[in-house]
C-alpha cells in the first residue's frame, strides 16, 4: 500500500556507489512545485550537498535527490560542483531549473562521488515517472525502495506517516529517516525527508519544522558525535487543497501531527543505534528552563558508563549521579530523585532500598526509562538514546573496510 501524500512519487535503486549491490540512489518527487523548509548540521565542515541545498531551499522545490555510500563531504570545490551537477542532471530530466532541486548525501567522508554512475541512475529513476506502469508502482509501496537507497548502517527502513484532519480538508504527512551512528542532538549523520500535501505558507512550514525538530531529532543521541551531512527537508505541494495554513488552530493541528511523525522516527533511530539492543528514554524534570534539562539529560544519555551499564542490565545509578554532577548545571543534591521506570533508587539525595530483581526486570526490557527529578522548577525534557554494546565498537572499527 502506498502512503505517500497526493502528488508525490519516490523510488530508489542501485547505481554502483556501494560495492555490496544495495540501493544507493533515491529520488523524492512532486510534479507540483513545493514550499520547502530545511534544518541542517551545525558542524563547521558542512558537506557539499548541505551547502548547495541551503541555497536552493529558498526556492520552490520539485525533487530531492539523495545518495548513500559516499558523503561528498570535505571534498572541496569538486564536491560542490558534483552536488550542483546532480541538481542540473535531475532538473534536465524533469524539465525544471537546477535551483528547484535539493540534494543530500550520506556515507564515508572524504571520497568523491562516481558521477557517471549517478548520472545513469538519475536517468533511470526519472524515466519511471513517465512509465505507463506508474500506478502499479504507487500501489506496490515502492517508497520503501527510496528509503532503502539512503540507508548506511541502518538495519531497517524508517518510515512514519499521519493524517491531519483540518476543517477544510484532510492532508497527509509522510516521512522517512536514516541514521544509526554519529547521532547527537542538533542532528547528526542523519537524513530525514518529510512530504505533505498540505497547503501551507513557507513561514508556517519553517516554524512547524523548527518546533517538530526541537522536540524530536534534537532530542536524540546515539553516541554524542555529530556529522557533516545532517539534513531534514520538508516539502509541501498543496495538493490536498485545504485552506492555506498560516497560523491559528489549523497551524497547531498540522504542527502537532508533524511533531508526532518526527518523534516516531526519532524513536526508530534510537532503537536502531549501531549495535543497540535497547531504546532508552531519559526524562529530566524539575528544572528552571529547558536548556538546563536538556543539558543534564544529554549528559546522562551520552555517558558511556551509563549506556554500558544498561547494556549489562546493571542498575548502577551512581553513574547517573556522576553524569548529572558533571553536566555543568547547578542542582540541589539533597533534593534529587532518580528512578528506573517507576522504582526509586535515589531519593532526596540519599540511596533507597530497592529490589535489585525488580529493577533488573525493568532494565532488561527492550524499552526502558531513566527518570530524574531535580525539584528546582517546572520545566522538563525527554531525550532518546540507546545502550552501548560491543557490536557498536566492531561496526565503527571497520566502517571503511
């Protein structure tokens, strides 16, 4: 079953970037020009596709072209030229302008793209738009092929979608993401593409994406490392023909659904952290502001000692205390509480007698929560992460080989 919003098409194929024969080139396309919004890496060494797309996203957009297997990062002028060339090649096939195309890449840093292979791949992908069997393609759920085309160390495609019931019409939101490692709040080696048939102003889409990102992708960390290629794109083609969303209740409804979709993807990304066996939710509440809560939660979530303890099913709450204490945020030690799930292990600054067996049963689950209450204010935050395993080391020790 196809879940893409009205007017969108997506597909992926193997063009030859990856040596293992897996899909490595994808396109997400709308015949109608789209209002576009984007969020990009804060890494100083921005990859070539990020630089090019940051410029193009100011325009109406028809397509996103993305490849995996090569990040096209730290590749100098040639990398920029190659990213621009992908836009030109795609635009020529679609009869639009290069500035109407967005480009994204993921994979190994410091390698050049095989442009001849990509050129051939783009022609094959676009030719399918004109194929008489396009309806057959759409019914087959071919959008999963597009998601497979952007995967690197991911173990499964990450897709989420939602229906937004507006007073004037029903619109749809579909989104995908890739990423397993090098993920840290403020994005990482993560790509996410969001498609909607909602009719919305560019300003409203920018605001909605910023809100959704802050509550989802920017609350995700796998290993504390950020990358050069982080990108989230949102395209809205207006095919639902709803009353134009700009503000008010309709904006709130759309924003809520967009945020829910992004949070669902965020959880998938955390579950699929490289070598991960568990999804860990770190909830910090009782701070004076969100910044403090996020800093503390992130320090806990990024702690190798905390993450390995969870992998080993060890309720070693002392490691959580240590992480809070080195977060740089002032807390009142005598009022701090820590819980695994709903079981207190540390309350008002003192150890609590608890059943090791009951807590271990909580930690052994595939999804666990670490809950911290600092009792200094009314703000709270949730950070998503995973455990740290020996498999993570093996994956990253031989990433290029």
